[in-house]
């Protein structure tokens, strides 16, 4: 009898350990994987709002799922398009090629998802749909899932922003849908289809009856209503496409982007930000209840993260005796142009643009004026090194050999793509950030290596995910290989991340 009890006890221990590591056996698979990105969500919001969250929204993920408490973005700059691409590809701009929301490709200014070869589907606003993932160079989780299943799995992206729907879903996605703010409708492009499915038309028809949406118009992103619309669309996608009902695993990529719009307008503190996250918590609860009903609790896996965080407003910091300030690249550019002209005698600006703390040079103009590009860079760097509030100024081609802290050097290298990342990169002091037209006097922005921009939430919940937490450093690039490992599919083809263990 004792022997039988001992065997049973050992068996229970083995089963418990097996369940605890969250690793499925070969052949096991969830019906649906749901990736959620909350735009501009700082990691500390989880603790700031924890006691005010409902038990079925963020707290369902925290209390029942697994939290990686020290997930960091391991590249610069930390901006929306790069973050969404990196979450789902497991790699960085050096390899996936999405080097900003807007950047230059060999001298041509390029919006990350801009594509003049496609047309808008779903509205008469022609430009809003000229979008596709063609600038993305690597595969995503969804691409790998479709490759694994002979393209039988369905992969769909949904967001307020086009880039937040398109890039996560990947190049082989069945569809990506985003909001046309002018007409208050969800749209897509001919990259995916020629006509909206009936279920999307039904969603759009209901939106035409929404008086609050009519009142807000293009400013809907400043209201929690935007989160409601995204939840409505996500649930409609699950039902309309019968996600999780087939033989293969499906994937839904959802991004709540209004939190970024609200943060840029009102900062990281105050009633507007409070309302945004408390209302989003309710939307997550509604979404999870719909998944429970449609797919079945335990049959789907969710991960939730952010594309970047945000710095506290500079005046807010100064009011509390903390170091902070604004870096005005537009004003600096005028002085830099004048300095370069005084040294080199050029008659026209040699700068194409300054984006995300990177200087893009006009190589054609430099060549036309018979100047040496290395000399131009050296002169510019000499000027920038004299500017206040800049900790590091580096020639992008010399990052690897520059005498700069390794944490900065490594993140610069991972964020650098020769054809798309410019020629000079600068790093401001902590608390100093670019202040442009996208940031109001009481608002904020992001883009730097510092924890306020780079420390993001990472929560897993559902199928084969135990309850627990992990405090050591992990990276945004670990998300995709971890999900692929759980699904027993190959990692995205430029993945550099590691597989996380649910210990």
C-alpha cells in the first residue's frame, strides 16, 4: 500500500511539474492565439492601477497568468511601428527593416506601411488605405503559423492605427483592418482583398449609428470610445471569421492605439490617462468573456505587451525638482546647417531630415557639391558634441568601435539598418526628449533607451500558461520565439530572441 501511495505521489509531482512549466506536448495546440499590444503602456501602469482594475481585465492576466516583470526593449529608437514589428518578428530594425514610423530608404522618405501600388477598400477616402506590409523584411509569428499549416491558419490584424494592424499580422496575413478617422469606418487595402467581408460591413453599419463617434469625429483617438470600437471589431473578427473553430490554430493581433494618442496629449498622469486605462480594463474583460464564449476558456492563449512606454512630462518632472527638458531638433537644425556651411562652404542644406534622434544626410547633394561624406559627418558631430543635453553622438557606421557604454552601443547596433537608419544618431540625457508637434505642452512622447520608454509589460494567459512571475531581464524580441516554441512551429526567419520559460 505504501508503495502504491508513493508511486501515486511521485506521479502527481511529475504531473504538477509538467503542468507548471507551461510546455505543451507535440501535437497539442491552442485553437486561437491572441496578441494584444497596448500602445505607449508603461510597465508601472500595472501596479499603479492594479487595485482599480476589475478582476476580469488586466487582473485576469496578472492574477491567473504569467508576468515577465522586467521586459525591456533592446534597440533604439522606441517608437510604434518598430515596437509592433519587433513583438511579432522576434527581431529588431537591423533585420526586419522597420526603422521608424517614417524613415528614409536610400534617401527616399518612406512611411513604414505606405504602398502606392495598392488601393483603399471600404471607404472613399483614397489615401487611408494605400497601405501594406511590403516594407517589412522578415516573417512574423502569423507568417510562420501559416507556413506551418500550409496557409490554412487564419491570421488577422485589428487596430486604430494602420501600422499597428498591418505589421503584427505580417506579409501573408488574411487581413488587416484599421480606422478611417474621416469617415469613422474600418478599412483595409487591395493588398488583402477587393471587398470588405460582410461582417466588417455590418460593423461599419453599426458605427454609422454611433452618435458619440459622430460627435468626436477625427478626435475619437482622444476618447476611450476608440478602445470600445477596437474591442467590437476584434470580437466581430472572432465570430465573423470563426477564429478558433477550425482544425488549425488561428491568430488575432489586436492593438489598442488610443492610449498613445491620449498620452501624447495629456502625459502619463491625470484623469484622462486614468480613464483610458480603467476603461480599457473593462474592454479587455468584455473581450475575454467573448473569447470564453466563442472559443472556450483554456482553448486560447493571450499575450499582452506594449510597443514602447513614455517619459513623464518635462514640466511635471521640473515641478518636483527632477531633471528634465526638451530637445528641439527643428531649431538645432538651423544652427547646424549654418555651422556646416561656415566650415565646408556648401550652398544648400545637407540634411534630408532628423527623425527619432537620427540625422539622415542628403548623399546626392553631398556628392553634387563635391564634398566628402565622412568630412560632412565629422563636422556635424563636432557641432553636436558641443550641444547641451546630449550624452552620446555617434557616426552610425562607427557604432561598434565607439567609446560609449555597451548598453547604448548594443541598442544602437540592433536598431541600425544601413539603408534605412541614417548617418548620425544622438542620445539625450535622461529626462530630455524631442519636443515636436505631436506632443502638447502637458503631454509626452517616447523614443529613447531609458526605462521610461523601454520597460514594457509582458503578460501571458490561457492555454498551457501557469500562474507566476519572473523578475530577471527579458526582451521584446523574446516574445515571438516563445509563442512559436509553445506552438511547436519555426521561429520567424530573422528572430534573435530567446525562448522564455514559465518557471
